[in-house]
C-alpha cells in the first residue's frame, strides 16, 4: 500500500495540473471501486472549480469551490496519471510498479484550464482504492478521520505525545507505531526504517520507552526524531525529484527509495561497525525487517 510520502508526492505531482482548474466532468467507468461511489458523485462534483489539493494521513483531499471535498485513497495498486496532449505522467514513486493498462482506468476527471484541457485518470487494477465525498466543515468528524492520531510531519508529534500513548503498553513497538490512532499515515516501510535509525527492536515492549512518571526516556526521544526525519527525508526526496529531475523525454523522474532495512532480508546491516544481518519476522501478518544485532 502506498505510504504517506508517496501520497504526498502524488499530491505535489497533481497540484500543478488540478489546482484552479474547472472540473468539467467526472467520468465514472464503473459503479464502484473498493466501495460504491457516493450517490450522484459525478453530478455533484462536475462543474466546480478545484480550490486546492491536500492530504490527511494516506488520503488525498481535493477541495472544490462549493465546499465539497473529494476523498481519494489509492489502496494497494491505485495511481493517478495526468494526460496533457500526448505526454502522460504518473505522479509518485512506489516500491511496486503502478498499472497503466487502460482497462483499469476507472475514473477520469476532465479538466479545463487556462493553459489548455487535461485529463486526470485514476487507474487501479486491484480496485482496493476508493473515493468518497464530504463537506469541508464536517471533514474532521468523517469516519475516515475522526480517530486518527497526529501527523508525523506536524509539530505536535513529539516524545511527550508518544509517551502518553506508550505508557504501560506491553504491545510491541512495531504494532503501536502502526496504530493509526497514535500516528496518522505511518506505515510498514517507514516504521521499519525509523526503528532501524533509532536502534530499537520492533519486538520491544512500547512501555519500556517511558519512565515510571510517564515521561519519555531518551530512547523515545530518539525514536520520535527518527520518525520525523525518515518521513521528512522521503517527502523531500520525492519533492526534489518532482522539481528537478526531468528526463530527456520530458517525463518526470521520481525518487528511487534506498531502504536501509526494509525488504533487505539476509543483507548486511548498514549501521557502521555493526556487522549484523537484516532479518525478517512477521508481526500481525506484516513483514518486519530489522537488525537483531544493533536494534535492541
């Protein structure tokens, strides 16, 4: 599933094409994705100008002038591509390739802009993604958002915030960090990477990072810094590639992730002087990659 940095990169890639454009028509080529489209979805959004594109956790938010917000989730295999003339671009870099087979083009946003028409096409071979529609003034109470924790990019995420959620927990660190009620949008890949950066085992009990008074230990401070840093690094790299790395054929070149532990089972640990080997274990049905030697 695309993680927060990938969704943020998609947002940045779509913004130049969509912000300020008139959404002439939303063409739905099937009645549903993972869930049915809202009743009258196409009618309600067509004819409105797009005010802005935002993101909350792993959800893309498309604000319309009338106060409606299109909520889009990429699921396992979803992607958007922009078609302007003869040069389609697919914003975002993903660990697994995105589909471009037109038979999986399920939604087409037909746009009118000052610099000419464009089409933003949603492609999803596995159809685990979905779209919903709500009002901006009720967005925070929407079922998708009302229980979400703080963003890993926001200033509110600090060691004290996490200490209040870790205190007394015997739950493994990996599971606590993946709980979206604690941190919104933090997924499997970047949890593995943040735990490696902070030298903490994913199997360690969460409560061991909090002292008897409920205050964060130094280990939790380091973990918090690692979470913020790994997300910021991934977003910055994706953003830089969107701005700077234009290939010779005119298409965008995207950041190619260089993971330190994720998906590197059996390879040498990259911690200087460690000498350990990356291992894989399964936690709650998800693969966890870490170095048993230096992550304690």
